[in-house]
C-alpha cells in the first residue's frame, strides 16, 4: 500500500497552498513495536481535520510527536513548509501548536484564570514574580467570552466545575495561545450528550477564528459532523484521506480496519 | 445527565439559559464557600477555645504576659510550620523538621564554642546564624533531591533525613547538649525584643507574613499549588516540577534552621532530645489549618491558627487546672476531625 500523493496537488478541492503543519514519514518504535512506520499527516490552515484509526494505529504517538512530547526516530516535521525540531511541548508552543489533552491537564485546586495562565503567568512586579491576578482574571474572562463560553465563576477551583466546563477551560487555554494548530485528544470521550454538542461547537468556533483543529476521535458520527477532512491511520501509517462531506461511516471504518482496500488513489482525496 | 450552568453557547441561544440555572449556580457557590471555607472553621475553633478559657479563668488566661509566653514557645513551631505548609501543599511531607532544627542549632553552637563561646562577638553570632541557616537549607535541599530526582516518597526521604540529622547531631556533640551559648545571643533572642515584643515573636510573625504573601501572590506559591494539585498538568504547562520541589524542601530546611538558631538563643542550650515530636506537632498544625495532605490546598493564615490552637490549649488547660496532657488527646481529636472534614469536602466537591 503506497502513501497517497499529497492532497495539495491531487485533491479534488484544491487545498490552499502549503500545509500549516506537516509530518513526513515519521517513524517511532517502542521496543519491538512499530508505533509509527512512515506516517505522514497534514494540517491545512483554518480546517478541522480528524485523525482516526483503530487502537494501536499510532494516533496518540503521532499526536505526542507533533505536540513535542515525544521525539520521532525518523521523518520530518514541517511548520508552514519549513523543517522544525519539536524537542519539547514548549517548542511546539513556540510554533503556535497547543494540545488539549484527554485528561485536560488542569490543576483542579486552581481557578479557571490560574489554569488558563499556568506556566505563562502575568506579573505585577516581574522582578519578584508577583502575580497580577486581576489582569489574569480579566484576560480569562475575555478568553472565555471570545470562545462563547460562559463560566459561572472564573475564580472557582476548576475541580468544582462540571466536566463540560472543565473541557471548555482547557480548550480556552489552548485557543488563547495557539496561533496555528490545536490538537484535541478524544475531547468528548468523557462527556454527556449535551456537553458533546458544546464541545463540537467549540471546535467549530476555534476554526472560525482561523486556527486549525486536529480532532482525535473514535466517534465516527462526531467526526463527520465537525471535520472538514479526515485522515486515517492504520498500523502506523496513513492509509486514506477523505473530505468529510464526501465520505461515509462505512468507508471510514473500512479504511480503519483494512476491510476496504485503498490501493486505488481515486478513493483518496 | 444534568449540566446546569455549564458552557453556554452565546451565539446559538442568546438568552442566558433557563432562569433557574443562575439561582442554582448561586446557591451551589454559596454551599461550596461554606463547606470549603476551612480556615473559617478553624478560626471559629480558636475563638471558642479562647472564649472558654477566658470564661473559665477570668483575668488569668490571655494576659499580655501569657500571650507573649505562648507566642515565644510557639515561634519555632510556627517557623517550621511555614515550610511544612509549602511542602504539604505540594502533596509532600517533611518529617525531618525537628531534627533539622537540632542539627542547625548544634552546628551553629559548635561554631560559637570554637569562636569565643560565651563571649562571642556580634559578628561571630551572625556568621554562626548564617551557618545554621545554611545547614538547614542544605539538609532540606538534600531531601528535596531524594524526593524530586530519586523519586523516593517524601515520607521515606524525610524519615531518612530525620535519622541522618539526629545521628549527626549526636555524633558532633558526643551525645550531650552544648551548654555554652554566646551571651549576646541569649540576651537578644532569649530575652530581648523591639517595642516590647520579643525577637522570637517578631521574627516568626514576620516570616509568616512574608511567606504568606509569597504563597498567595507570587509565582512560587502558584506553582506550589499547581504541583500539589496536578503534577502532570504543571509539567505540561512548562513548570519545572523537580526544580520547584527542591526549592520547597530547601525552604522547609531553611526555616527549620532558623528555628534552630533561635531555639539555641532562647534555651541557651541545644536540647537535642527535646524535638523528637516536633514534626508531628508541626504537621498537626498545618493540617488543622486546612492544608490537604493530598496537596493543592492550604493557607498561611490557617497554619498560623493551627499552631496556636494546641499552644493555647496547653496553657489554658494548665491555668484551669486540668492535667495538661489532655492537650494531646484534644489535639488528636481535632486533627482527626479536620482530616475527616477535608476528605468529606473532597467527596462533596466531586458531586457539586
């Protein structure tokens, strides 16, 4: 099975120029396990791209590499066409890449404003590292408002918030700092139906602000509802790419499981 | 699954959700404040305690002299409790405080002994004090390395540190206390003061104020809470968790060292054997003050009150003529209640 040719040239709806973020032939092994085996992945400006695959397909490894948490054994990462090294999550952040982790990575005893600025505090007296709490709270309120999120109380410990609210705090934090791409790892896995809808709204709103979202999800209807494009990983490599509007759940599942043979590049977009 | 007051999508429904949402949120917030306002509870306990003893022994309890004596006795504990507060908020524990106090006092005392003994100059006293502080900070740093880099659980790392500090103290002194302390140190720390307030009290309260501000208003305090609350999240946010833990344990050691030097001046001797239960007293105070052993929560005001509740209890019981050993029984009961309350609040928070 060969790697499909880049969408930029072969896609039916021509992609807008160079990808914002691109992974080329990434390889990563853990002992005898080949988590990634020449995986490629592209994110174009202001799109929601879903990254799907069965368990063990290499999704989380790919996300870890692209968010700087893990280093690949081989392959290339390009941001706006330029090769970059992502040695740590801080490196990824420098390039405008943020990640909303599945566990949200919030400190439950700190309030929403503190979590939003965690590691990026604003200071009243920089020399003494005295926090400017009022300014951080003000910016937090603005950040939540920009996202269309309403929190009952920005100064309540996030541990006291509902699952959906916590999720929005994590998303708002990513949006506040991401200039290019946000990775969202199974953002709806722990949520109820109503909250899922809100998260999907969040994702669309982020895209409408011009930031691309990479959605990692198991939920196919959800993927088709919110994504513009879908890239499918299987056994550590990309096996298919679809426009969400032109594909079906059966097709996606087929590509994920290998039931559908995608040797014919016409199936790919 | 109800999700009242959750994320409301402003664009889609311009009305701010169902009416009873806001009332629900407000009452929930009130409930949360009431239940989680731990410092209020402990403060109330302190007030009741003071009121009881004042009523039981009118004119005897809480005289200026009394209060001064209580505060002087409490000063070393308060200093150690300040550091312990930071440690406990990171979800750690420091069992070594009492013997770091002893070790610092012994090393400073040895220095004085070999540099003029009772007649040591003011300069010598300062140098000895700095040495005592450095020993405390160094010992704390060592324990921090065990906790942060060697990943030894804090309970064990500081238990090992306790043993080491105790052993070295005995090795240095040969088992008997140093009884020669510079006169100037005793006359300043032991009896002297400023505006009629003893130095011990001034120093311990100044430290409480300063580190209370550090805890609440600076990056250092914020990271301390963040690490105790969710170390992974802190690390992913770019906080250098290990380095911060080193600083926190070093701070605890430093303040124990300060307590050691002050203790030396106050008692005029090293009192090696008198500090084996300091750690429990200090941890009790911090936990009474609302800090959570699970990390992420605590306050300096709470710790201050937590130090004073048992201290006043001890004096109060003596004054009303009750066997003072009831102090330990009562403190134990209050401690158990405080921790139960903390766990209860945690469970409640999950549900709120």
